[in-house]
């Protein structure tokens, strides 16, 4: 017997109370739980009522013309892209002035937690994993001389090896670069790349999400610098993760 569904009379107020036992219908989706909150809105766990497909459903918190335009831009910029390292977007909708779109439901940790192995913290690297310098220095009287350091194998020790986290870091960042490159090839810059906007699945797949600040890549010569224009411009981004040029609005592929 399926769980009873409530048609949200005021979705904005009721969605946060949704549970798997008491889902709330929004469009063609049954919202079952709140997954997280951001600057633009909330993300919910949801299931398509007819197809049974599990998705993540993102809503827009404040209904203002500028925010609605940015929300639509986020969806339309990425909806046509297909790349394993960019989260696929499915459907854009609106019900009772509540804008939402759906995307693939990613089960993973944010990039830093995933690399560090948050679920299974990695032990400190063994002494043999720390690469020793190739040479040492010795003092003979008033003279300092350089002499080669014997290798671990020559000393009868273990061959130096990389910490187990290094291959995981290399693979994750290679995927991250491929995803960003695909976005740039499509003519857009992300402008909000940070660990919480990149998920690492248990199987090792890296997925970039949250395209709320995405912009088309500008072509032609940059606009002349103007302090007045900078003061009038609304700062968009996460300051701790922004490229310097993003503070003055002169952004491009390098900003990501």
C-alpha cells in the first residue's frame, strides 16, 4: 500500500515537512525529504509519481524577477549538456509560484570529505611513504660537502611509495578538470566551484553541480576598468573560493 500523498496547498511552507511516509506532491513528483539548503533555495529528495525515478528537486526560495531569471538560466544553460562529470538536469516547472527543477540524485560526499575518506578515515602514511631527499650534507672541519643518500633499497629498507590518498586525489581532479572543460566548451563558466558543489560518489565518480551563478563566456575585448562600475556591481560567488578577477566582474575560463 503506497504512502498517502498531500497536494501542497502552499508548497513553500509544507515541503520541509515532507517525509517518506507522508510525501508532498509537487508537479509530477512526490517530495519525501529535505536534503539541503543553499543561497538560492532548497534541494529535496523526490520520486516521479508515474515512473518511480528518484531525483533531486531544487526549489527557488525568493520569488523575485532577477532570481527567477537566474534560476531559469541555471537550468537552460546546463539542461542540454551530457557529460559524466556534470550533473544532468531533467525538468523545469512551477506550481503556485514555486519554481523548481529536477536533476540526477547523486549519492556521494563533497569533494574534500570524499578524498579524505570521511566514512573510512585513512591512517597516516607510513614512514616509508615519505620520500627522503636525494642528498645529505656533512661537515668536515670548516668545509661542508654534499654526498648522495643511499636509497631505501640499498639500505635494505622498503621502496618509497605514495600515500594511498594520492591516486584518489589525482583521479578526482582529473575528472573535475574534464567536467569544467566540458562546461567551457559549451560556452559557460561555473563561477562557484568549491568542495561543496562537487560530489564524489563511493564508486569514484566526480560530479559538478549547482550552476546558479553560471554565465556565458564573454567574447571580444574586456570592458575598461571602472571603480564606479565595480561598486555598483552585485558581488556573486563565494568569497573564500573566488578568483581575484571575479571580485571586479572580469571573468573567463581561468576564473574556474
